[in-house]
C-alpha cells in the first residue's frame, strides 16, 4: 500500500514522466520530419552522369570526325554528333547545372568551351575530308574538361553525401536517444499505472469486503431495516423486514413506501420519516403492524435516523423491532394489576361492608335498647295503670268499666306484641331468614285486600283506591311480602296524617314495572328526614308521640328489593307519597 | 491522309527546300505492338494530334516553363498500341522503360515546343517527354525524373 513515501511523490513522478515523454516525443518528431525533408535527391547530384554523357558526346563527335576523314561518315552524322555535344553544353549552362559547375570551380572553363563551340560550328558545316585533325584539336579540351569535371563532381558529391549521411546519423542518434528516453518515461508510467491499478484493485476489494460485510449485517439483523430516499422511495429492505411486513425485497425496493404497506402511510410513521429526512432522530413504540395475511397485529418499536454522507442527508433509515412479546407481557402486567386492584377494592368493599354491618349491629342494639326503653315503657305504663285502676275499684267496678279498662290494657299489650314482632322481623331479615318466592299475582287484588283490612282496623280513616289505565296489573312478586309492604305504607300513612283526612292509593305503571303510590295529606318532611327515612330505627321529626320502632319503612324497602322492586319517597307535592315498585309479570318465552 | 499530305507538299514546294526537307523528315519512329508493326511519324503527322500545353518546372532548368505537344496516350491510341510499357530511346542512345499506365494516370505529353519556341536537336529537341511535375507530388521523385527523355526519336511498345 505504501509504495510511495508520500502521495505527492506518487503524483509528481508520473507527471514528470509524462512531461519528459511529451518533450522527447516532440523532439524526435521534429528530427524525423527534418530527416524526411532532407531525404530528397536533387538532380544536380546526378552531375557525374551528366559529365559522363557529355564526355561520351565529345568522344563520339571526335570519332565521327575521324570516320568522316576516312569517308566513312556523312555530314548528317557529323551534324547530329555536333548537335548532341551542343545540347550537352546547353544543358550544363542551364540553371542548376551551371551553378554546380561554378561551385566546383569550372565556371570559366565552361564559358570558354561554350564560346569555342561557336567557332567549331562553321568548321562542322564546311567539313571536308582531311580537315579532321584541326577539328579534333579544337575538340580536345572538351573531353579533358569533362574528365576533370567528372572527377571533381565525384569528390564533391561524395563529400556532400558523406556530410549528409553524417547529419542523418547524428539526427538518428538523437532520435534513438529520445526514443530510449521515451521508453524510460513510458516504463515509469507503466510501473506507476500498474501500481495504482493494483492499489485501486486492493481498495476495491476492501471496499467490496466492507460492503459485503455491511450487507451481511443488514441481511442477518433480527431487526427490520429499511432506507428511503428523499422522494419516499425504498432503497433498502432486509430479510427481517420482509418477514415482518410479508413483502419480499423485490416488491419493496424502488417503490414508494406508502405503496409497499399501509403501515408506512400512518401519520406517525410518515412524520417520523419526514423528521429523519430533516435530520432529526425519533422513535415510536408499540405501533400495531398488520402483516399481509395475519389478523393479529405485530407490535413494533420504530427508530428513525437520518442517513448522512458528510453534511448532506441522503435519506432516512428506519429500524423496526418486533416488540410483540414485550407488548404482550406489558398487557398481561396491566391486566394483572387491574385484577389485583379490583380484588383489593372488592376486599376493601367487603371489609367496609363488614365494618358497616358491625356498626349497624352496634347501632341496632343501641337503638333497640333506646327504642325498647322508650317505646315499650309507654304501653306497659298504659297497661299497668289500667290494671291498677281495676284493682283499686275492685268490686265497685261495673262490668262496662272493667271491659273498658281491660280492653285498654289489651290494646297496649297488642301494640307491644306488634313492636316485638316487627323487631323480630328485622332480626330475621338481618339473619337472612326471609326469602322471596316470586309468582304471578294480581297487584290490584292485593291492594283491594289490604285496603279492606285497613278499613276494618281503622274505620275512621277514609281510603281512596284509584287505578290508572295500565293494562295488565299482574306483577311478578311474593304476594305475602307485597301485602306486608302495603300494610306498612298504609299504616304509616294513617299514623302520620291528621284525623279524618283521606289516604289515597293509586295503581300506575310503565312498560316494565307497576307502581303503587300511597299518599296522605300529612305534613311534608324536611330534606334531612327524607334522606334518612329508610334507615333502620330512624324516626322522623314528626314521629314524636306516635308509637313506632323505625323499622317499618326499612322492612318495606328491603322486602320490595328482595322481589326485584323498590320503595321510594316521591318528591315534592302536597302530603307525603311513598311508591311501591314491582316488576311486571312477563310470559316466559317458549 | 496521304492525299492531303500530297496536296500540302505540292502547295509548299515553292516555299523553300530546307523547310520542306524538315517537314518531311521522320521525326518519331514507333515500333513494337502497334497496328502495322512500325510507324514513322513526320512533324506534320505529330502536329496533327490534338495539341496540349502544360506549365511545369523541370529538374534541369530554373523556373516554370510552358510546354506544348501532344498527349502520349493520344499517340498510342492513334497507333492502336497494345502493351504495358514503352521503351523511349533518345538520339544519344539513352533508353528508358516507361509503364504505359503513366500516360493514363497523368497527362504526360511529348513536347515539341517550349516557351513558344520549337525545341531543337542542339538543345533538348526535337521531342521531349514532359510530366506534369508541379501538378502531382508523386511525380516529384527521381524515379519519375529519369523518364523525362529528351532528344526522343524512337518508341518501342512492348
């Protein structure tokens, strides 16, 4: 990994190599272009051949002259050969050739020869056999000149060629050196490239490993993990998530989260994701998650985190933990606690009732004692004084007086007996010895019976019975108890009403119950008496001077309640109205 | 052709012997694979071919010159030549083989006039094979330069 001492050197070295590479390449390119341009053979480099041809032309003219001397050649041949030589001289005097001749120092000689050519021309035209020797002498300098010029041309051309080759060699050497440099730079670049490739491959492998590891972490996590981008599109969905929601990753990744499952469209979840996209972490607990085909929800904990890269938020990541077990445990705890609380309150109530009963018992005895001492003393005193009078009168007493005094004593004793009975009733009630046998019975009949008995007992008190239209008057009750309740109510009404004022009994009813209102025209009660009137042994403010145990209304209410009914004190109005409520009889459903 | 030449000769008898002799001299001999095997062409016959003028520099002179003559391919077509190369032979026995393709690839002419003056035997005449050297880079090469045969007097089609 750390092949280079510093990363800067790792960068500078290849840059230098590239620079060297470029410079050397440019240099060798320029050199090669120069060589390419120089590699062109100029025509004047063919001067050796030109001189040779010229010399041949001169020699052939000389030869033709010799043949003409002997009569073996005609004037046409002579003219042709002379023209050939003339054309060679003309060629040599042409631009490039002339310059070369001057360069090798034969310019003056060529000019002289050219001039002598014009002197030779008439001799050719007027050639006669025998005059060849003079012509040959005139031509002698030509062959000599061409020979010497060819010699010089060869030397000059070889010099020039040698120089040129040397230049080429020099330039090629430079080019070769440049190429070696280029190879070196290329080598450095190659090595750098290979190193950086290896480095990059290694990094890629590490990155891949890290990514694989992250992938493994995500896929093997027991928590559901999902990621969303800013558009709300799912970018990651692991196996645990698939198991919880019931959707495989291919049905989730790339789709809008709200489309994948309705759970993600819930307001709280949406807000959590929105906050996470805004860079805020949040969490939710015990969210019910209904998986695709399951009726019972999973209860899950959610944690929302923003996904950051540097300063930018790329999306949000959501961890979902299945907390159903914990939720169930918590639910069970709550239920247990509730049950316990209920149990405690029940017990408390029981204890309170027990305490209440104890207190009532204590009150009962205390009240009973007070009542006995007060209520029982009066009839006893009445009976006692009646009997004392009888004893004092002795034989003087006539039978009427005896009967009257004895009757008074018996009345007092009968009242005493009633007091004892009602006290015993209350005791039986407390002991749970009184039960109700409920049957179908006509309440109107019971009312008639009780009222008739009442009229006999107290003929001075008018009793009016009225019946509202209530339909059936059959009640579901114990007739004996119902009679006793009505007896109590009527007796009370009689007891506390002014003499001669009527007592009214009215039968009413609604859908479920029958009501029997017993009303007298007595003085109305104050609020405190109203609240306590049904308590055992309570005696109202208006009960002074009237015998009673304070048990009648208490008994009446308890008996009525025992039959599913009640006795209430009706509010307001004139007089006092007590109402007996009994349930209507309903035919059992067959 | 012969009739016309005859009439022309009769008309020019009066002008002068030298001129007449020049015009009747054979200027170019063609041998080898041509119709009839041998052709001897006079100045008039050569001048009867469509004349073409090209401007070019040469390797043996300075500057650009104007050359007038006939296209080599016109001559070969005229003679019904069949072959793939032509041996051009000069008066000093200089001989060069030229591929016939040259004449069809380039407008190679046989010039009889340079710069408005007829080429003469004591210079580079009477006939000079001229390549349009300045028009084609490929022709600026010594392997083409030696095909510029001057003092041309014979072609052998092979």
